[in-house]
């Protein structure tokens, strides 16, 4: 008998040693060994025992005599007597599962006679597929979740288990989890039951003890048919908990944090939903379209998926059909994810309209996707987005994948440079032409050189037509514009046909402006054509200032075609001037000068500079007559007022909703400075590029407050809007535009008559805003 006691003591010690490592709690082999050592009649209880659990459990489960009787699942049952006590209290619809065949065999033998209705199954609690959805009224977990939450695989296993719990519970059912409520356990448990569940936490009474010990808590989640996010309630006063101080502090922190998150959800904060949140009803039934609904979410990142994705789901607004697709995916590459069109709510709705999809899932790529091909990303995303498609699963409709261009495709990079201001690329692109244009350019393709900023590779900053030296070809502007021109700083597609520009045989042709908005700027000169004619007729010079050199194409066109205009270009970045000279044929002379300085500073100094017509020097820096790049930002302008002031600069912040110009150039204080710097008949021109109507309205409103008259010319499918402000009291009448355009055509020495006609046609589209 003494030997038997010794063996029992040894067995108990071995079992205790076996449970010392938390990692062992997920090992089937270790549990089999543990239950073999303990034997059939030696029960092992996690945490609280029946006397402390009976009253709170029975009050939760309800009357055992109800019809039909409640079906109770006890996952990870082990050899605890909890199920037996419940059975004896009248609850006979109990199913126990455990992945240890040893313990299930022992428990079955122990209960087969006295509790014949109780069921026992050898089963992994993280995968209980043998049970149908919504089978049980109660899932009762006594330490099962805690056992799964080991350091390496705990989150994955716990997530799988809780997903099974939610699947198996009937509507109105309860998940009762007896736990030590450690932070890593509650960090998984609370979010998993955030949507469509009512949660409460209760402290289980402890046995009398002289020292505080670990408290057992009962977390209850009630399954409700509601998407309302409710606070987690507790039935105890935190200050009165008779437990370890660290444990009391931990559960207090976990409850506060979770309830703060739930308040943010309830108040409509801009938060990220998980796919599981949506499946649980966080935003209602995702199989139904909800016009005007928009929210952010995270896709993937777990299980078999290679990547995690930030996404925005948008259901098209009311009356925005018809639609080509029930659901579509729009992928935005990392290089463009910061742009206003894709990062702002207003811009995203514009993408939805153009996609022709009733539901659009916009996926924003980042650096984590840099090594993946689009095919790999699409393959990874496909099973995720299918779960978000509206309608029934059996419709079988394909979900199209669309993508925002990430710059000019198949380009030949002629030169790349990084300046203190910009990273810049110069490309050579070949365009096909149609038969009509082949009559003018026989046996040739159109060749363009483009300047692109690396931060906005989808936008062409400057574009020049290349021609061979000595070429006598004429250009038909309308046909060429239809096939080959685009707005600089607007979307551009191109196809590469060759990989070089034949060395020095090609040169930039300055008699033509490839960018349609440049032609729009020139057409605005019709607003002051009478003034221009009066100045040119007496041999005087019109003073023009262009803020933003780019590749120098607009100043060079003015220089060649309007010799009576003296042009001063202002550029912040010396590298731009070097590129314009080296790659775009830009040259300076006495009537075309460049100042390397800040454009706003330059304009402000124009009205306060000394009374001299020559550029002066401040801080002792000498400026040459042919090249003013040595002024290093200290240039000031002459006292003579400006006749034409053109703002043609892009914004470094593409997320602002305004691609051109930078926001400072349309501030009210700067616009007032511009008005003071203009001559009495002066013309102020701004190239405004924005897809945001609110932004356009704001700029127009500001300009109306400053200028006596305001006109606009809409270009490039509502992207480019050229604004013209006049300071004069009187201005051109609407019916005088044709005559004024003819007047301007006589002043400009166009190398091709077709360009004159293009300007006249553009002038007819100018409309008065004030």
C-alpha cells in the first residue's frame, strides 16, 4: 500500500513536470502521455472547480428542462468533471471533444453507464468540420483557449478555434470562456467577438486563501443579429479583485483598450476593418450593395496568403449606373498611392465612376509588394476579393482587375539626374500615326522627348516634338494633336517602337507645342490682343514672365513666334535649366532670360525693385546679360510692370488634390501681389490641374476676389483648367473673340498656318467667369 502511494506521488510529480512548458499544451503526444500518467480516475481541473462555477454557469445556460434542451459543446474537455456535473444538474445534451484519444477513451468508459446520453469525440478543437453550422446553443471552454495560446503558434491556433466557435453557435447562443484573462488571450478574444456579439466579463469566486492567487474569469459572448458595436461590460469592481496585482491591472487595461476601440467604431472613425469583421456583419450584409458606402480594410496577411493589402471598398453612389461590372478590383502601384486621386475620398469616388463597377475594391500597394509581379498579386488577391463580391456565390461572374498606370511604359530613358529639388528622367517615346497624318510625315513615326519627375511618373512635365535637321515637313496640328499631343502634367500613354533617337540627327522643334494646355495658354492672349498690337506697332516690347521653366518649351515658342515679347523665366532648380539646354534645345539671349530663384519671391520683388530696366544685383552677386543663373536666388526684378504673367509649376504634394500649381501660387496674398505687379492691361495665367471640383471652385473663388475679370478654358477631359485674370476695368466682349483671335494670329509669326487656326478654335472655348 505504501508502494502504491509512492507510485501515485511519482505520477503526480511527472504530470506536473509535463505541464511546466506552455508549448507542450498544443502537443497531442504530450497530452496523451499526460493523461496516461494520471490514470482513469484522477481528474485534472483547470482553474476553478464546480462549487464556484455552478451558480454562474446554470444561470447563463438556463433551465435544463427547456424544449428543446440546450445543446452544449465542451471543446478540449480533458478529464475534467465539469461536463459530468452539468449532466447531473439536468443538462444531457452535452458533446465533449478532445484531440487526445487516450482521454476520450477513459472518459467514455467512466461515463458510459451513468451518463449514457453524453457524447465523446476525438477531434481537434481548431477544426470541428464534422459539425454543421449553428449546431450548439452553448460552447463551454474551460482553459482550452488559454492552452492554445502558446508563443509561436498561439495566435494562429486561437484564431482558428474561435472561428469554429462562432460558426458552430446558433443565433442567440453563448460562448462561455473560463480563462486567466492574460493580455495576449484577451487581445485575440475581444476583437474576434466585436461585431454582432454582446460581451461581458465576470470574476469567479475564489477559495479562501491567505495570499492573492490567479483569478479565474468567465468571458461570455452572446451571438446577436446586429452590427451595432457594444461595449464590453464587467460585473466586478476592479479595485476589489482578490487576485495578483499584475493580473488585475492587465484585465483592467485590456477592457479599457477594447472599449475605446469599440467607441471609435461606434462613432464612425476612419478605421481598418478585417475581412472577418465584414463577414461578421461589421458593415451589414456584404452580399448586398449599399450605395455610397465607403470604408477601409486590410486583406490577407494570414494563412495561405503571401501579402497583406491596404484597400478601400466603395459601393457606387445612387444613380451612377449603368455598370459594366458587378464588382471590380483597382490596383494602385506604390508610386501613385499618395496621389490625390487615390488617397482622398473625393478622388476615389471619381475612380469608381470611371471604373463602371457597382462595387470597387481599390488596393493600394506599398514597399512590401515590390518584389511581386502583378500576376502574383492578382493570384493572391483573387480568393480574398471574391468573398467581398456582392450577389450570390453561384453567379460565377468574373471580377476584372484594373490598374492605374505607374508611369510611361516601355520608354527609353535618355538621361536621369537627381537634383537638390527633384529626381528627373528624360525619355524618348515613339508614336504611331494614322494614314491621314502619313501624308504630312511620309514614312516616319512621330518622335517625342519627355521630361518626367520620378515622384510622379504618371505625369509628363514637358513634351517636345523631335525633327531631323533640315526637315521641311509641314505639320498638320489638328491631326497631330489628335494622335500625339497630350497635356503635360496630365495622363499620357505611349508605345515604344525604337530604342534610340538616331544620335544628332534629331532636334527639338520649337515651332510647335505638343502640350495642348500650352496652346490653351497662347489662345488666352486674345484677351489682350488689342493691347499687344498697340505695343508691337510702335516697336516696343511686351514684358512676359513665366514661372516654371520645365524644359523651356513655352518660353522658346514665344521667343521664336512672338519676337516683340521679352521673356523672363523663373526656375527654382538649376538642374532644370541645364537639362533644358542640353536635351531640349533651350537657349538664352537678350530677350529671353532665366532666373534661378523662388518664383513667389521673384514676383513679390518685381513691384519693389529699383527703377531700372536691367536686372540688378543684391548681396553683391554679378549677373551676366546672357545668363542669370549666377544670381543664386538673390535676383530682383525691374520696376517695369509685367504685361503677361504665367504660372506653370507643378505641386510637390500630389496628395493635396491639386497637381498644378503649388498651393502657394493660388493663395490670396500672392494673387494680390500678382495684381500689383501687372501692368494696367496685364494678363495673369494659371495652369490649374485638379480632379477635385472643390479645389477648382476654391481657386476660382479666390481669383474672382482679386481680378476684375476672370476667364477659363477647360482642357483634357476636365483635368487641365487654364484660368485668365485681368486687372483692367474693361475687357473683351464675348462676340469679339473671333476678331481678337484673328488679330493675335497676325501678331504671331507661326511657322504653320494650322497652328493659328488651332489657337482660334481654342479661343472660341474660353468662357467668362466674372
